[in-house]
């Protein structure tokens, strides 16, 4: 399940890294104004038996104060602009018994593909995973400047700050693979969506969920021209101010970028960039 809005930069390698190991890739375009729609058509042509495409014609509120304002009004909670309602619409387009929540800027790693193969043999119903955040130069990871939430919250209109903002090298681990049965998204934390599932609730987390220890994907969110477009202006400013360049990418992760055509080797074995 891939929800897309102006993801033309990386959606094709994201899908190519995933399509061979899943049964279905459901692409939902939400009013993109770049080349996302054309990329979706190319992907549908390349993977006609795997890729399904849809369009969601409502201007979905951005994560943060915009979503908060909709979620705190009883009438607005039914709005198709509310993030959780959009997620549930997308969820209904998935036809399989399990759903893998993926983004158009995430490149699946071999470690994830191996884990998925094992999961198909009888693994835990829920897989919790995280990604490695790549710096925009495609040579380094990202680190945070400030690890303390308190001063960051001071810059926000509402107290909605993703946990990963204070540990920026990795995404916050979340349940990305889960049974579709009884799954839904809610707006209970107001500023974003939250997964509800009987397999991801209380003691069920220990019984049914497995956390993958290695990064499952390279997250190229911060490599995009407008990386924080889906966040309210105040939240985007706080995140942007906390980003710092960290250590160099490990060789295996640089090889993944080369593999999917995001960087290329020059004859002298140094890297030049194809973007």
C-alpha cells in the first residue's frame, strides 16, 4: 500500500525494489502535480499483474497542526481530507489478507527481502520495521542536532512531534506489515494517523509482532527536492532545523543505491550521481 503525492523522484526504484517479492502493489495518487502519474503508468506497464493504480481526489491535510484541526472537530472527523480517513480508503483497495505499508521514497533492502521470505514460511503476523534515513547528498546518513524533545516542541502550534525527529538516523520502528482483518487507522492522537489492529494491541504485541533488528529500507525522504511537503509548516520547520549530516553510508547501502540506478560508479570506482 503506497500513498503517493509528488513522489516522481523515487517511486519507480521504490516499486522495483519491492514488486518481485509481493503479490500486489497498490499505488494511490493524491493530487500529485509532478510526474507521479506518468511514473505510475510506467510501473503498471512494467508490472501489469502486480501493480494496481488509483487516484484520491481530496486534498489530504498535512501531518501536524492541519490534521489536528480536523481531528478535533466532530464534523471534520468524517472529512475525506483527514489523514486517517485517507489511509482507510487506501486500505480498502488492498485485496490480500496482509498489508505492507510502504512509501514512495523507500528502497527495500536485501535484509528485508530475506525477512519477508522467512515470514511467508510462518512468521509472526505483524512485522515491525524501521528504515535508514539517507542525507540528501546520497553519501551519508542523517543525524539529529538536538535529542531533547522539549525545545523542539516549543516551535510547534500543537504538541505533535514524531518520535524519530530526536533520533534521525533511523525511522521510528512501526508495524508496517500486518493482517488486513479488522485493521483500521484512527485520528486518536490528533496530529497524525494510528494503526488499530487486534494483532497490535496490548499483550497481542508480544504474541503476534516481531521487530526486525536490521534496517528494512533506505528512506530517501530527505533526498527529495521538497522533503517535508506533507508536514504542516511549523512541524516542517522544526524537523528541517534538526537535521545534520552524519556518518558515511555503509558499503552495502551504497551498493543498493547503485543497484537501483540512483547513483552510478565512474570508471575510477568513485561515485558520480545520476540525479
